[in-house]
């Protein structure tokens, strides 16, 4: 079942934290709410869950209006950042909890619990208490507990952020796999852009209670609608420039005394704009070989990282761009070297500042 | 945070109900006291208070006594806590008994046993008299100060010990690495950090001495004290003085409120959050130093334990009226208590059991709402439930007696009013014990249960309550222990046939029947200790985990 959020408003006291937010999430899809802390993503998730009352607007699961429904009757599965396992109950009893609440019979519960734990690779740990499990195992139990009740929607609140880097990738893969398998509409909250890009069908980037941009991972990354999104999703060079008139499409802008072509995806407003170019989209070549659409610069810092090299390159007096190079000879420019920086006009965006 | 539409109503109604209960049984009696002081026709209580030098003397004496006992308690408690946390010495384990002594030995019993030792007819007094040494009378200032100090210093000890244990030695080492000498680093770094805890313990002692009734009344002699005069105004034979009793109770409330505000002010200025680091490893002391320190600490512990030894001895000693025949043993004292008039024992058991259950039930629910289900009422509930701390037992007793003497809820003469006094007097205590683990239970546990389809209130019972059980169990045992020994409020509200064990002990001491009083004291200790023993040994309840 899909989720349809219509003109949602949420307030803490008199303070509106979400105002007039609308969002449609396709049935069976994996949707990520991405943003820095305090952007309202967790509030939105908890409002979908029913833990926070909506002050305005409606939330629909499929065709069913759940706005007035208390959390325990929304038929959700929820996974928490701190796992929220019941510490006094065994793994089996934790996973069986929701099934028991639904009044299923003992044999069915045992079978489903066994299957659910098998699926997360913990079939042998059913008798343990949560305290005897590692962080990764705990989150797998929490996932099994949320999925075993076959909820209408699965809601996850930063489920990976308490895990260390290696486990994070493992549990991430488990989540993605199980979600595809079960086909449950999922809303996933994170502040980690890599997680968001890797796992999601679609991403909503949030900023102070609003959805700044909603799209597929590559749309978010490639066609960021604002410097906020571009900067938050992956590294991006952002340079303040004079706006190239009100034109849309391909334009020519000035950068460090040179002119380059860039793309304007959305109408601009005001006299200033921001030029966005990702480090890996800028090509380096020896001075004078850059061809069309390039500017001259001087390497000021070089960081060799094995498969790639990071450069910081000064253009003129007050612009410095980060550039990342791969492939043959990617590390050959030394500090002080003069280089050409070539821009791909399609991947170089001019956005409203 | 969880404000689902479905659960708002339930918790909202429960907190409203709790609010009504608190207003009726706590706020209303308090207001009755305060307004009562303004009665009395053209000369209200305050005018009478200012006109009569006896009352002002009582206020002054009370403050002097509280200050003296507090200073002595700090002088005993702080060094003892420092020794206990930083050194190993022979007999150190006996120090572990101190918190138990503080909570367990009812102060009436302590006062009584001091009398049996050094009172006019005491063992020591008579022994010295036989070699022509005449001790000064123990009644009055000497008795009050000595007895109350040994009753209350353990509170300073406990809070200081916790602070020193929580103190990170690395701070001390950092100070030393920066070039200060060991002794100076300690003074410069340790003292400011533990100061708030020492102050907290000291102010607790100060308020407890101000509110103290049992010891003050038994040992006070000619020294006029506020709590005793209040009591006398309330229960004086040949007509109590309702205006004066409420005026004096108001004064007591006012004084404690001032002290508590002072405490908050001091604490707010000097609250240091010490990040838990490495604890100091106790340094073993041996040889002469070890024995010296061990001996000093041991002496304090022995004096603290003296009431117990005296009590047990007295309980089994033959007596005729007030005369104790030391060295002759008997069980007659117990026989008389158990066979001829077992009512006080039964009363204590029943009232305390009911009060503990009600108190723990209310505290569990209210502290849960205060911590986890904040709403319009919870800040007020939070304040109201700590309000009894600002009320002496005598004031609570007078408030209840005045409020429920007649009218729509007539409780005077029933056991219910004793139970009520118990519940209210011990509410802050049971609240603190019950809420101690709540902060460690994440909200997400309950939300997980709700998300799995269990409604909020059943979720509380299924997943939150089981996690609170250890705290509730220890709160119950501790609340029971402090409830059965309650005297100052119950002695005002009880009526004939409703005597409790502490009241009976007080009466027996008053009639100078020390042997019977001791026997009752031993029974009272049994009533206190048996549940503690059963809980800690059989059910492995950890009583002081939250300290």
C-alpha cells in the first residue's frame, strides 16, 4: 500500500515544525527522508507512525485515512535507532510480541518467528536475551520483529547510526534485501547521504520542515534543485556567481575571469546565483590542452588516496575548487603546477542562491 | 512525546485523577493550616506568636539545634566518607552498615537507648555515680545534640560517599601534573566538586532536625522547641489551641521552605557534572596508622550501633516499673506486649502495608507520567509530590487532623487517617525510589510495543512495568521501612485503639517503662528488618542501586 501525505502540518506547542507538506510514496517502494538533524525528518516519520498528532492535513495508507488513528491501530512496523528490544524478553519473545498482540495461535507464532529469524540469519539465537547480542544482531532482531507482523508500512528511524561502519554496510544490505523480498512500503530516515543513495528507490531531502527535493537517487545527485541539496548529497563545489539573466537551459557564466557553459535546470531569481560542480565531474589536463569549456588554475594541495587523488585548485585570487581524479596518471599534478580544468556543461549547474 | 489521540485521554485522565487526589489530601490540608493561623478573632495566631517570647525562643532554639547538629554531622560524616572511599583499613566493612542504620533505626529508639545509657537512671550514669562522678543531666541541649547527631550524620556520610566515589581521580592527577602538591590538589579539585553533595546532605539533616519530634520531645527537657510546642498546642489536654497549632505549623513549614530554597540556590550555583572516569583505588593503610584510623572509624560505628545493643539487652531484662534489674533475663516484656495488647503491632502492620501499597502504586504511576507522559498536569504533580519534604511530620498531622475532622470526608478516629498520614509523609521518598530507573528506560521500548499493535496502556503494563519491577520492589521495601517507624504525623492523627508501635514506644518511654519500650523496639526492628532481609537475600532486590 502506498502512503499519501496531504498538506500535513505538525506543531510542537505554537511552533509549527512541519507546514503544508505533501508527499506520495509508491506502494512497495523504499523511500528515504534525508536531511541534517533538526530538519524535521524524524518528526515526519513519527507523525506517519502516529506517535505525533497531525495539526493539519491528512495521511492515507492506500485509500485509508489514518490521520485520526492511534499508532497501535495503524498496522505499522517500526525499527528504532536504539533497537528498542524488550530487554526482559528473549529474542523469540521479542519477535513473537506483535503476533501475540494479533492473537495468532501458538503453532503459527512459532513457525513465523522461526522463519523471520532465519531470514535475518539469527535462527540459532532465539533463546538469548538482547543483552547477549551484538549491535548488528540486535538490529536484525528488531527488523525481524517489525517485519514478522507483515505491516502495511515499515518505518525506520536511523536504524544504522548506532552501528560501526562495517556492520552498517552488512545490516544495510539485509534491510534492502528483505524489503525487496517482502515488498513492503518503507520509509527510512537518515542523515547519511551514502545510505540514502545506496538503498532508496526515491529520496526526499528535507530542510527546516519542508521537502526541498524529491526524486530518484540519481536525480537528487545529478539534478539537484538547490545548492542545499547538492551540498548535502555528496561533495559539491559551490561558487557564488553573477546570475546569467533569467534564461533557462544552457547559459554562459563567468568563473575566475573565464567564461564557461553550464546548465540552468530551474528558473533563477535575483542577481546572484550559485555554480555547482562535483569534484569528480571536473577533468584536469596540462595547461593549454583543456580544449573547450575550460578554465586555468594552479594546484595548491594534492592528496593521494590510492585509487583516486584529491586536488585543491586555485582559480584567480578567490576561488578554489576541489577536484577528484581517477584513471591513468590521476596523481601526476604536483602543487604549484598550472592545469586546465574542463567542465561538462550538462553536469555543471547554475542554481538560485 | 507520545501523544497519540488514543492514549492522550487515558493518561490525561489518570494524571487529572492524581492531581485531584494531591489537591484534596495535600494542598487542601496545607491551606487549612495556613488559613487556620489567621483565625482567632482580633488577635490572630501571628500576633500571639510575636507577643509571646516563648514561641520566639522555640524558633531560635530550633534553628540553633539544627545548625549545631548539622555542623557536627558534617564533621563526622565527611571524614568518614573520605576514609571509606580512599583507604583500606581493618574493620572497614563495618562502615557499610551505616546507610542501613540511618534508614532503619527509628529515632525514638535511638533517643530511648541514649536515655537508658546516660539518662538520669541510665547504666553509665549509675555506674559513674557509684564512684562519685556526677554526669551533667542528659536532658536538654547535650542529649538533643548528641542523640540527633548520631541519628542523622549518616545522611551526610551517604551523600558525600556517593560524590567522592563518582569523582574522577584523573582530575586530581591532572592538578598534580600541573604542579600542585597532592594535598593541595585534593583540596583544590576534590572539595569544590563534592561540595554540592555535602551541602545537600547537610541541608537534609538541617530540615530533618527542624522537623524532628520524637527525640526532641523525649530528650528536650526544658529546651523549648518548635515541633514539641506545635505538638502540645495540637494535643494539649484540656483543650487544644487550633489557632496556635496552625500558626506554629506554618512557621515550621516556612522555615523548611526557606532552607529548601537556599539549597536550590546553592546547588544551582555549584552543580558540576563529573564525567564518570576512573575511580580511585583505595589505599591500604596498615600498621599504627591503619589501626588509628580504623579505630576512629570503628568508634563512630560502635556509637551508632549502641542503640541496637542497648535495645536488645533492655528488651530481655527484668524490670519492675521504671527500675531495670540488669543481669536478670526474662521474656516477660515480650509476653506482655504480645499477649495483653497486641493491637499496636497489628495496627502498624496493617496501616503500613496499606500505606506502602497505596504509596508505591501512586508513586509508580505519577513518576511514570512525570518522566514519560508529560502533560499539562505533570509539572504540578512533580512539585506537589515533593511538597511533603517541606512539611514536618507534625505539620502534616495537624493539616490532616484539621481538614478531615468533619465535613464531607470525616476521617478522624479511623485508621484511614493514619494510613493517609503515612502515604503523604513518605510520598517523596517512594517517588524518588520508584522513578530511579525510569530515566534508563528508553521511550522507544514503549513505542516499539505500540507499533506492534498493543495499545498504550497495555503497552505500559506489558513492557515498561516489568522493567520497573526491580525499582518498585526496592522502593517498596524502603518505603515500608520508613513507614513503620513514622511517629510525628501519626501521633497527631491517631485516636484511642489506633496506636502504632512507634506511638506505643513513645508512650512507654513517657511512662518510664524502658524494658517494655525496648521489647517493642526490638519487635519494631524485626518488622523493619525481616522484609529487608527477605527481599535482599531471597529475591535479590538491590536496595541501594540507585544511590
